[in-house]
C-alpha cells in the first residue's frame, strides 16, 4: 500500500505518487486481517499502521468497549487469532509476514523535536509531489471534456485539486510557524543568527504558495479548451514544480545543517520534553482536522512513528482526540 489509508478510485494523476514512488510489491494472497479494538485506542491505531506497512488486507472492527489502552487487542487472520498488547501483536505480525520488516526493535536516540520535524517534512514532500504530478496531468489533458466517473467533470476535478492544495497550504504554513516559534528559537539561543536563512526562505515562499492558490481559483472560472485555460494550467504546473524544488532544497538544508544541532544545545530532559510538547501545540489547528490528510503523506512505518510521538504527549485528552481523528 502506498500510504496509510485505502483510497477510492482516482485519476491517473492523483494515484501516480502512490504507484510509482511508494508501493511495495504485492504479498501473497492472504485472508483479510481483522483487528478488534477501541476506535479511540492509540494501540489500535499503531497496530493498524503496522498491518498496512505489510500491505495486508485489513478490516478494523471497533468494539463497544470504552477507549482504554490498557485493554488487549484481538487479531484474527484466517483461523488464527492472537490477543495481546503491542510487543506480542507486533512480533506475531513480524513472524507471520516478515517482509517488509517493521524494524520496531530499533532504538532511536534522535531528539523528539527532530523526529517530529523530519516526519512533517516527509509528509509535505509527498503531498507536493502528488500535486506536481496531478498538475502535469491536468496540463497535458488541457480542456478535454471527456468525463471520468471517478473524478467527475474537468471543473469538478479542478475543485478537488484546489481543495487538496488548500489543505497542503494550511499544513505547510502551520509547519513553518512551528519551526519559527518553537524549533528555531531553541537553536537561536545557542547561536544567534543561525536560522536567519531558514526564516528568510519561509518569508519568500509564503507569497508564492498563496499565489498558486489564487492561480487555481482563476483557472476555475475560465472556459475549458481556450488558449488562456491551457496557458493557465501550464503556468500552474511550472509554479508548482518551482515550489517543490525550493521546498526540497529548504528541507534538505534544515535536515543537514540545522536539525542535527538540536542535540548540541544540551537542553535538559525537562526542556526537551517541553519543546517537543510545544511542537504539537503549534500544530494544533491542522492536527485537529487534517491529521488524516497529513498521515496520507507518510509510509505506514512512518505513521507508526508519528503515532508513537503523539502518544508521548502529556495531554492525554488531546492524544485521544487525535487518535479518534485517525479512526474516522
């Protein structure tokens, strides 16, 4: 499976990143795996991503029990069943389906703040790649009026395209604000001016990102098949490719030159925890209604990591709320 959630049939452009970038080789035919547990359980969400990582057909069966991570989960694969907690279930899945490996026994000493930032980069990168391919496909097809029942008329598809871009824009803006308000100040305390270039990149990219949103609106009111419509789609594709290039360079620079220095700030364990919590505080808006969209951009193994990070938050009420978003 290319991402964390099963997708309905979509246009070639929409599914291109799933197929050409993220898809694992199919596993041998196996019975549908049934996972029984509370829809609000962090453990249930984690095990669901582990099963999706193995590219297994999954049916999640919510139980009537109140949300409680102290309750064991039940896995059913054909005539085999196993009940237990995280390590028991992960080991059973790994033993029965060893490829691709889960790697859940690996010890990651990377600071939590760096892990959060890195995974957010991965999601944004994937969504940008998806939008670029989708825009290329729209530009190639131009104003063709044939209707694909999966995506609707050209105008309907452009609306879907615009909605997806608006969601990505919201995620990108809040991620940038998280870095500016939480991550960069930590580094600035150790070395003033260290993040000047990164902040300037954020300031330059925001007008570009907003401009692309306006371009999509403008194309949406044009007549299909006209020279102006074709030119609009072509320009949109070019601007998205440029944004993708700038974001990749920006993320690469942060991950190479800035994020590794978090460890060198020598924050106490209490300070590290506080900064980590502030990262999720800064992402509160998007994670309250775009968490599933965000997780779509991660491999199931990466989503497992992110659920682990969510579960480390001290605000258990908010943790439960985010997990419920995944269940929906």
